[in-house]
C-alpha cells in the first residue's frame, strides 16, 4: 500500500520521519486494517506491525481531534509499554491535534478520571486500569472506532484475558485488532467472542 492513499497530515508526518513507503509486511497489513476488518496481525518483532497499527489508527481517526470520548483504545502489557507506545504515536501526530493519553496502574485513578474528562482521542491502557476506570464510569467507550491489543503474547499470565473480554462486551461497534509475535491459545479463543470473523495476516 502506498502512503499516498493515507490522510495528508499523516502522510506528511511519515515523510518527516523518513518513511517513504511501507515495507513488505505492512503492504499486506495496511489495506486490511484500512478496510475496517477485525484483524490478527501475527509477525516477529521488527516486521513493522506496531507502526502499521499506529498508521491505521491515525488514518481511521482522520488525524483530527473530535469531541470528548476516546475513539481508539490500545491495550498494552504495562506502564513501560504504554509510555513507549505513546512516544511512537507522538512521532506521527506532531502536526495534528489528536490527543493521546496513557492509563496505567501506578498513577492516581482519580487524577486519571479528571485528565480523561476534557477529551482524549487515543487512550493507551493496561488491561487492569482500563477495566477499573471503565467500571467506575471514568471513561466512555460508546464512540470507539478501533480497539486493539498490542503485543498480546502476554495474555494468559494474569487476569488480563478476562478483563479484555469483559470490556469487549461493552463495545457496540468498531474494529478489533490484535498484534502478537505468535498466535497463542488465549488470543485465538477470542474468536468465540469478538474476533469471530477476523482476518489473519501472518508473516511468512
């Protein structure tokens, strides 16, 4: 997929960061994501799956802030992953007004509720904190367009699997995306709930 087909502000950001075109794996992934399909993205580290998710998310949100409710949720393993992913998103949103916020367990939950309230477009969150703040009515999920689990290989080691499953039941619409180095039984089990018709894009 050519970057020419992306939102102009996103294309400008990519050019500013030295990205002239998608790599071979991203050429497979980006059209599927851009088409709106629920998707499993399975590939080893270094194939560009995180960058593909970032590009698809910004493009889907039209690189523009909108109203108060989050339109994208990206679930990650822990605080470090949340902050790292936020840094990566900000590389490609410098020339937009998209608002990006991180939710993780080591921060005061009342402050998080206060900081989310004025409006966020993309929320990067750990499963436990997202689940807790949602059930405390601290975040509205009614406008979610994309719900992604990034680097989902960790699922199954704690209660994150069930927390994500419960959250998915609260979403009326939107695109579900899971990225992982390998397909495992936990993420495959999501086919029985919200990933039933998902496309599988796997590196050879």
